[in-house]
């Protein structure tokens, strides 16, 4: 018999339960493996942890509240280049391996914090 050093598939229900720290279900896997609710439980738990992780990272980043770009008041400040800002929010600069630099007074903070949440 040939042994392989391949790691276990991380997408199996058992691997997902282990990664989530649901060790009670892992230890009783033979009893619950055929239960129809296992997949739904995994999806709910993974989605909630992903949401909470994002919330925690945003809170720790101290970005503060932000205004979605579709609610931005384009009448103030009057010197903002709307076309350049909308192009920036397409995030094409990331695909082009470029940086985005904001120069100017403090009103740019709103745009920076909004961009950071995209």
C-alpha cells in the first residue's frame, strides 16, 4: 500500500467543521454525517464569521463611518473631479498594479475612507 503525503481536502464538511472549531460535531461525525442540516449549518456559521471578521477589521482600522459613493454630494466641494473619482472607484488601478494618491485638503478623507471599504 502506497502512502501519499497529500493534505486532506479543506472543502470537506469535516475539515470545515474543524476549521470552525465545532469539535463536538467533528467527534460525532459518524452520527451526524448524513444529517441534511450539516451543510446549512456550515454555510450559516461561515457567513456569520466572515461578516464578524470584516466588522472587526473595519473597527480596528479606525476608518470610521463612510458615505457610499452613490450618496456622495458632488456639489461640494466644487473643485472635485467627478470623472477621476468614479474612475478611481472602478478599482482599475489595482489591475494595473498602480497606486492611488489623494492630494489636497481634508475633504479627501471622506473619499479615502469610502474607497478603503470597497
